[in-house]
């Protein structure tokens, strides 16, 4: 159950630490990847690669951070890269576009009382996610599955949390300057 | 009716498509054992950060956070809250704790001011059986709200999570509580990730607030007069990256960049410094830190680099209107009296550009259609290429690259209404070339006919030394770190490497090392090998995962993932499986008499087992429901083992093998015990994410730090006489790990450059 010792073992080169992490997180990681890739073999491949990558770079992981959100963020981006590589599809432009239908279905499913209806809605949600371009699937997974808040973004990056937030702040400000857009601060 | 969280619905949707008996471990382990091993690759850190930041940027473009208003005079700095104004701070009167059915919820901290209410609470004692397996069932709906006396409820904004074996600690922010309200109730209908009904629910914990007591942790804030000693920075010349002609937009020379130190928070273990980068209006539209890990330096009075961490403090960030960028960094303890110097080698500047190109998608652009214009566009002395344009959604995305120092460019369509967009930044670390792009959506779908796309600005790295100095108050005893007298610093390590010394007489034996399989290729595959102390006569052990020599040095116990613990007779090189062990057993440790092996068994939860060398008398030593690792033996035959508690916390227990009773021994991460059972080697994760080693006696007294600075010292192992330690020293800059002998008594450090990798065991 405890990730810290597993990661410490990994930092000392002990592959047993990785086994522990795989056992704990493979299922949720594959589900996360699947929601983006929409194909199960590719999702498994993504997660395998992600565990191996973590194994190789475990020495850089700040064990004060929770492993699960860090790893799932890594998986979700890796899944996006994989599905874009496979489909050669382009980057979507607006993370919010076309999520409305999915949101509606999720809202319906969240208050459903009949199991049969819930199963139907699950199938519809599955189809709705599949119909989204990969980037929008990423946005949906981030928002509704991983429930990412901005403060958690740091966990997705391999740097100290403050540095990550810093990078985001800077990047956004620079972007506004870059585009010459005068959006009000929100 | 309680609503099902969206995350649970999606979990169920995905779970329907994933086999229930999923087991990726065999494939992953096989791929690792065939391919690459563990090694450090420090440079990847930055690259991945930049790349992922670019992706995040694309997704979160509209989640622009507010930039704090100008900072006034501060009362002090509260950990977890930040700078607070005088007279505005209240806090929890006393920690509030409630225990029900073995589960304890503690509100550790609440700090209230006019801006927000920050709350930290923890849960412990949550049994595994109470945690929902989300494949089978949804976890309960997790909400943590604050109910005020008038019945209104404040909703939480998550601000940090830490999980450990039996609990978690969560941090939330709430809206400000009115000053007249001195009480509230924390409501937790259901604990985080708990199975409905499996753990106590509907927690209500009354809280009482008082004015922050004088004894509360409030660090003093030192306002630094402005301007401080600006060492450089008046004149600016735009210096492009190597390989490009020098260029200077006419206005560059007139643009002033300056750096100021504004305030310092004096903490027990260093300073939190607030600094500001200022720029004049032209020619830059924005200036900010660029690759701070490489470009931002903090030097003490002796010119030595001081470790720091950039912190996300309120008020930090780019403020284009005020033409300034505020950043905060926490320093390591300041040991040397005299001025600190904050120095920047380069910054990132955004420069307005005036360039455009025409893109004609033709009469009927299709979703996903890609065009490859191959245009090369000059912007001053620099160039960028428009590699591709793709139609997706209701707009286009443009992929660009440059080999003249441009790392991002803003592309917009001024002639049509655009409703959303993003840009990504490249990295100059990839051979001087960078890839970047922009994309946008039109309000009314993609317009017909050729489009004129404008490049409004570019971002480049700008080499410009800037520095500022500030002299902290006299260094007090409390600021001196424990490792001020460390035996090893980056400087002494370099000096020792430059003056090779022989291994002291009397030190020899075999070493079990985890390092590169090919000594000439440190970046290649890693594995386990036996070698002489000087690294010679290296013999790889195929498939080994870990291992330890027997006390008499005649045998080696090691584990293989697929078949458990093996015993090798070193005189013959023959190995045989240890009866009673099997798949997944690992981490063997010999008993002092060499007759028994302690090892770990389990997945997720690692208990300790012991077995005789002939496989008899296998028995389980611990069953704590957590991960327990053997650390070493004391002289009385009791076993020390580490148990991870909360994040960053370790508890070491002392197990009496006869009675089976365990007692808390220490709270430090004990890496190994000397052969006489009288001294401890302690591994600790120091500020700046560095592993360090200290030694002490069994009571923790006579502690001596073996290393300080940026070097990592890994897995120390004792010599037979307890006079020396053999450890791997990892240079975080180069990634190389070399063996080194430490004498804790004399502080001698003798590099063993032939030993590459971390040390698992040492037999003499």
C-alpha cells in the first residue's frame, strides 16, 4: 500500500519496488490510458512503457509527492502521444469543444436509478468518448476521470511543484504576450 | 439521492473494456531485464518538463490564474499560507481530533485571513478493507466542507494530497470566513476513497478560531530596500544562440532589464527570497525566467552555489502590465556570513514581430487534412519554417520550427473571429533546433478562401547576465545545518578524484555492485555483478535483482524475480535455489551467524520472513499491513526493520526474534548497521532532492554527516571492522555513480573509480 518505500527501493535499483507499484496501479492506469486510446492493447502498451520509463527515471522522483496522480498524469499524456502517433491525427484546437454531449451523458448517468439504464448510458458514454478527437478525450479524462486541478499539474511534471507552477504561469503570460491578446485575468 | 461522481462512471466505462485479471508485471519485468536498467539521466528532467509544460499549456490556456495585487507591508510569513498582512491572521485554537472505530481524523491546521481559509487535515488508521476497489464498486462521494454557524457551507478547493499506507493528509482552501465568525464545523460525509459503509461516515468536527497566538509559527519578513546593488543589467544586447549571426533590434540596446531582491522571509532552515525581474516597455512584451535550473544561480559569500528550490508563492508570476516578473525561491541554510548573490545568466524574452504568410486551404478543407507549406519566414535576423498546417475542429493548427533560436511564435488570423487557441513552446536543448506551434478555432467555422496569418511575436532566449546582492542578518546558530562539517562536498570530491589514492591496506574483499554491464558504456544496460573492491574481476550475475554476502564472505544470497532467493557458493560459482522461497521473494539479509536468511515477501504489502539455509523453519516475522524492510542486526541479535509511515517519514522497529515483539527504535531511515551492531548508517533525503548519508551511534548521538552539496551518496555498506563505509557517490550533473570509501572518524574520502554503480554488499 505504501508507495514511498517502493519508490525508495526503486531509487536503490530494486526492481521489487516496481512490482509493488504495478500491482497497485496497473488497473487504474490501463483504464486511464484506455479512455484516451480507446483500444485496449494500445492502452496496455502505453502503461507498460510508462512503468518502464518510471523505473528508468525513478531516481528523479520526489517521493514527497503522491505517486498515483503523478503516474496517471504521465499515462494520460503518453496515451495521447500514442494515439496521435498511431492515427497521425492532428492536435485539436479547443479542449472544450464537443465535450458538451459527453457532459450531458455523464450528468444523466450520475443520477440514474436503474441498473439497466446505467448500463445503457455507460455504452453511450463509451461511444461518445470514442467519437472525440484524441485531445478532447485527454481533456475529458483530465477533467472528469482524474479530476485534475491546476495545483495537481505539478505532479505531472518531473520537477519540484513550485517550479512547475512557475513554468505554467510563465508560459501562459508569455503566450498572452505572444498572441497580443488582452484577456482579462481570471 | 446521492449522485455518482463522473470519475466513477468513467471508471466503470473503462473497466468494462479491461480484463479483470490484468497482470502487466511479467511483461514489464521481462522488458526491463532484456533492455535498459536503472540509471539517472539528469538532463531528461528539464527536457520532459519543457515538453510537458507545452502540452499543459495547450490544454489550460483559459485557466489563467490571477496575479496578486501589489504587495504591501507584511506582518509575516505563515507556512502553508504565505505572506500575511498585520492583524489579519487567525488560526485554529487547538488541533481537533476525533476517533471512531479505530479511524482518526485530525484537523491539523487552519489559518484564516482576509484572502482565504487554508485547512489541513489528516486521516489515519483506515484499514485496507475500507478502501474501495473501484473496479468493483464506486468509492463514496468525497466532499469536505466547512459549515459556518449560520448554516452556510464553504466548498473546498483541493490544494494538495499526500497518501500513505493507512491514511492521507489533504489540504484545502476555502473562501474567507468573516472576521466575526470564530467557529465552524468540518463536515466529511465519507472519507477519501472509502467504500460506502466500510468506514465511519458523516464526520462532524467542531473547530474554534482565535487570533494567531504569539507562539504560532510566523516567520519574520525582511523588506529589502529598493534598489539593491544591481551588479549588471543596465545595457542589454540581444544575443542569439550559437550558430546565428549576432542581431540587435535597434531598441534592444535601450531596453533596460534589471533584477531586484524585494524581501526575504527568515526561516529556520534558510530564507525564502522574493525577487523581481523588471523590463522597460520596448522592445519586449514579456520577460521571464528561462530554464531556471541552469540559468538561475544563488551564490554565498564565498562564491559557492547554494541549493535552492523555486516555490509557488502567491504573487509570483509574470505581470505584463507592470512589466515585471516576480519569483520566489527557498534557499538551503545559509552557512557563510556575507552577501548572497542572485544571478541570472539568461532570460526568456518575447519580442513583437511583424510578419505574415498566406495559407490557401482550397475550396473544401477536410477534417484532419494536412498541408505542408514548407515556408521559411525571416523575422529580423532569425528564421522560422512553417512545416505543416492541419484542419481539425473548427480551425487550424500550425507546426513550425527554427534553428535560429526562436522557441515559440504567436500566429493569429486577424481577419476572422477566433474563439480559442493555444501555442506550444519548443526547447533549445534538442541540437539547437526547436519545434513549436499554434492553433485556433474560428467562431463560425473555417472561413473560405486563402487566409493571411500573422506572426505577431516570437520568444527567444536572451543571454544577459543579471545579478543582485543582499546580505542576510548575521548567521545564527539555528541556521547552521547539521552537515556543516560534512566529509564530502562537490569540491572535495573533485579534488579527491584528481589525486588518486590507493585503497588503504587491510581493506579488500568482494563487492556486490549494481552498475553498467559494460564498464565502458555507463549509459548502457545495468546489472548486478561481483567485483573486487577496486572494481576488477567483475562477474555479472544474470537475472539477479539484489543480494547480500554471507557474514563469512563465502556465499552470496540473491533474488531472481521469477524464482525467489538463490544461494551462490563463491568458491565454485554454483547457485541453488533456497528452499521455501519462490516467485517475488526478494531482499535477502543474512543472520549474523550465517545460518538463516531474512527476506521480503508480498505484493504491495511486504512482510518479513525468515528461513534456515536448508529451507526449514520458514516463518513470518511481521504482518503489519505495510511495507517492512530489513535494515540490519543489533549486537543482541534483534533485527532492525524500516516501515514507511506518512510521506517522508520512516519508523524503524526493533524485533526480538524470540518473543516476536517489535518496539519503535528510531524515526530515521537506517540504511545499514555496522557488523558489531553499534553504529548506524542513515540515509536521508535532503533539501533539493539529494540523498545524503550520516552515521551515528545507536542512540542517534555522535552524528556525522558524510556529504553535503549536490552529490548523492547511496547505499552505504560497512567494512568488517566498522571503520569504513563503502558507498556509491552519484554526481547529479553527470549522472555517473562511482564507489567511494568513507572513514567517518577521520573524514577521509577515497574514490574507487573502478567501482561503477551503487553498492549492495561488501564481504571482507
